[in-house]
C-alpha cells in the first residue's frame, strides 16, 4: 500500500511540476500569434505566482480542517486541465488571463496535501519525500522537451489542449488510489505560522529567488557573451538535472542527520560556489573563455546545493507543524516562498537592464549569503529529536 501511495504521488508530482513551466514556455507563441507584449506576458506569469503565494496556506488549512486533502489534489488537476484547454482556445488577452487564473488556483493544491499524505504514511519521511521530489524534478525537466515536441508537430493551440490529458489522468488516479488520512487539523490558521516556520519561509523564499534568477537570466548571459543556443541549453539542463540526485540524497540524509545542518551546509556551499562562479562570470564578460567542463562542474554543484534542500525543507515544515495542520504549514512555506521571487526577480532584471548581468547577479549572490546567515540562526530550532 505504501509503495502504491508513493508511486501515485510520484506521478502526481511529475504532472504538477510539469505545469509549473507551462505558461512561460508558451509565451513566445502567444507573443507571435496573438500579439500580446512582454509586459502582458509577465502579467500572465505574475498572476499564477501571486495566487499561489496567497492561497497555498489557506487551501492547506481547509484541506486539513475538513479532511479533503485528496479531493483538493484532484481539484487542482482539474484546474490544470481547464487552464490548458482555456489557453489553447484563447483568442485575446482576457482569455489568456483566465487561463493563468485557473493554473494559479491549480498550483495551490498539490504540495501541502501531497506532503501531508506522505508524512502520514511513511516513517522515513525524508527518504519518501526525496523519491517524491525526483518525480517533480522529472516533470520540470520533461516539460520543455514535450511541449517543444508537440508544438513542432501540432502547433501551439492543439498542443496546449493535448497537454490537458496528463492532468485528467492524475484526477482519476488520485481519486481511485489515494486514501484520506484520519487526522483532522485543528482550528486556527495563524497558529501554524510559528517563528521557526517564519524563518523557514525566509530561507526557502530566498532559495527560490536565487534559483529562479539563475534559470531566468543565466541563459541570456551565456548567449550575449557568445555561447550557442545548444551549449546554453545543455548547461542549463545540467543544472536542472542535478536535482534528480540531490532531491533523493537530500531526503535520505534528512532522515539520518539534522535537517537544519543540511540546510545551513547547502546554503554555505551554494554561497561559496556561486561566489566563485560569479568571478568566472566577470572573466567571461571580459571576453575570456572558460572550459566547458569547468562550467559544467560549477553549475551542477550549484544546482545540487539548491535542490538538496527541497525535500528537507518540506519534511522540516511538516515536523514543525502543530495540531495536525501539516498542509497549513507546508502551504505557508511554499506560498511564502513565492513572494520573494515576485519581488526580487524584477529588481534583478532592472539591474541587468541598467547596469549589466554582473551587477544583477551580485544581488542574487548577496541574497544567498543572507540566507546562509539566517539558516545558521535557524539551527537553534532544529532539535536533535528531529
């Protein structure tokens, strides 16, 4: 039964995170075929982010309180399917915005409830969440591959509608196989946001900012400094692929040693590696060439330090929850973590526009060191029993 539960949640996580890049990957086609501008495109992405940031914790609370965790998971996939179909049928910006709203609602349902189901079912929570995390990482990895393949053969509208089917499959699979945990969450949403949870929101929010900043702007840096599109894609893919190993290993280690130490060590490693890579970027910007192997090593290592915290952060937010409100706490951590990229990524883009890539990435580097300092303070709350 446990293997079946983890297998279904592995697939669900794959499908959920597959849609995390859905609208951004369709933006080039929306701009060229529907005539929207990039500001309007940014509003489509922002709508998804803001809804996810605001509603993940309340949705987690309602699912805990009324024991509707499985139902909310299925509802989220229904919204994904409707969002994909709506996008494929859109002829103007208001309809595109409706698609973003539907997908935004969809993003609020899975992670809090999926984490609750895993932590309720498994004693080795970190290991199970690590395996579960690999599913999500595979979804993010295959999303651009599958979307590109379908668009090249069926054009973007048909491709978007076809891509509603994974969500539809996940609806029936979840309702048919997943069982609702017996424990009901206690009343009160504010009590779930404890000081340790608040610090975890800060740490993982900065992590999300650094990750999205690198993924969003580093490919453009490589291309503007002379790298080919293929080389840039390979380097970015290597960084993302590191998550397959990092999430599994992070989950296993989280069951054996202090989760706070893992988070601190990973951020310290990220900050040091990112600093060295930042120095490399300065040399690249000056026209100096660096070996492909060296770039590959540092991007893989940076990605590893980022992704190893994914299952650990989820497990720790579940352990720090009170009164059976795992979904509420996880939702707060996941939703709160979306606020930071929404604020700092536009600032990073502005710095790049005005001063250049080096200055923009300096903000990400500073944020990485800030998260390291916060995680050092956070160790006080990671008791040996955890």
